[in-house]
C-alpha cells in the first residue's frame, strides 16, 4: 500500500512534520507521501472534501485543531475532552479524529523518569498545548494540576471541572507556589521561543524543590528557562521529544503499524536535530 498523508495549517512553512514522517516511512520501508498544505480557515471545508477522497490521514496544526471537529465522523474520547484534534485517519471516506499531544508529553516525561501518576503538576500557560497536557495529566492520575496563566478562569476550564485542577495568575509564580510545590513543571507558553521576543522575567519560581522540568518549546534547543533549570541541577528537557512522540503515535494511528516507539524516537531525534542545526 502507498500511504497518502498530509499536514495542514496556516502558517505551515515552519512545520517539521514532513521531515519526521518522511524519515519514519524511510526507516520502516513504507511507501508514501506526506505533504504540507497551506489551508486558510475558509478553505477547511474544501480540504476535508479532498481528504475524504484522496488521503489516508492528515495532521492538523494551528488554527484548525478545533475547527475540524464538526467535519469528523468520529472522535476519540480524549480528543473530545481536549476539544482539539491533531490527527485524522481516513478510512473508506470516514474521518476519525485523535489527539496525540498528550501521549507525546507523557512519553517525553517518561524518558526523564517522570510520570504524571501521583504527581503534582505545575503547568505554565492555558492555550491549546496546555489543555492537552492538563487532560492527560488528570487522566493519568496526577494528584493535582496547578495552571499558572494570565487569565485564571481560562486555566480553570482546562481541568474541565475536575477538582484536582486549580488556576493561579501568572504573577503568582514563585518558589513556594511552583518549584517547592510541584513534582513536574511543564512550560506550555511560547516564552523563550526563538522569534517570540518575550521571556520569563526571572526564574526564582524554580527554587524550593527538585521538580522535573519540561519546556515544550524546542527552538532554541536550550531556552533560558532550561538554562536556569540546569544551573539549579534540575532534571530537564526541551519539547523535541514531545514533538517526535506525538508524530510516532500519529503514524501508528494512520497506518495501524505496531513498532517500538523508543528506538524510532532515538533515530528521529538525531535527524531532527541535524535539520534544526542542533546536532
Ligand atoms: P497557544 O494556544 O497560543 O497558547 C499559548 C499560551 O501561552 C496561552 O495560554 C497564553 O496566554 C500564554 N502566553 C503567551 N504569552 C505569554 C506571556 N507573555 N506571559 C504569560 N503567558 C503567555 O499556543 P500553543 O499551541 O498552546 O503553544 C504554546 C507553545 O508550545 C508554543 O511555543 C508552541 O510552539 C509549543 N508547542 C510545542 C509542542 C511540542 O510538540 N513540543 C506542541 C504544541 C505546542 P493567554 O491565554 O493569556 O493568551
């Protein structure tokens, strides 16, 4: 079989998905194409019609992760609770929606020896990625998830009414509230990302304990948050593994192929680092 896959978004020029999925196909000896399509919001219905006829699956990035939901024939329960879909499988013209970001962050944390189960999780940001991470942390048995964000009402919505979720204003980030409280800290804001132009004002909130830290930003490889965490001796990693594992889980959904995720991630990590000039 020759797989016909794609990724859509607006903008889409920056996407690493064709590289990652293409390398995965090569490694597995799978025939196929994985193309990036620039799809503006108004073009989504037309793209979905095309996908039903021509594609076996597609990934979705900003701004379509929510907008695609009304077009789906099925959605898995986790993606439905996230209100966001990043992977759509097409089978005989029927579309099923999934979200692999949560399993991506979980695998990235597992690689550091961290697990949401039984942990207190401090989550910075309340956007799309934060929502997937919050839901996954709660699904996996986190003791508590504390969301730090500029609009606490938005942060509280992330937990979907689960009493283990709470929200504090971003200005309440402190050693007492964050580093000294959490077992795991995840940055899901773009602060420190290349080209974003804004960064954390200070890193004293990392103090007071020995939490694991994952910054889901992966450009640059070492953000100033990661530098500050490393200087304090905290176990930390960037967002590359989350990106790679979400892609691996998407490919498994597209093709139904079962293959070991960790050796594939090792291979892809080297390839992506080379492409990013981080190798
Ligand atoms: P998003 O939906 O736009 O959410 C961004 C969040 O960051 C929002 O909650 C926003 O706050 C907050 N924020 C922005 N500027 C801030 C500031 N100056 N101070 C405090 N909070 C601020 O974006 P997203 O899709 O969740 O992505 C967030 C980051 O994660 C991006 O850098 C993206 O590249 C990265 N990401 C990585 C992966 C991966 O696989 N590694 C996957 C997805 C995303 P408001 O709600 O107040 O606006």
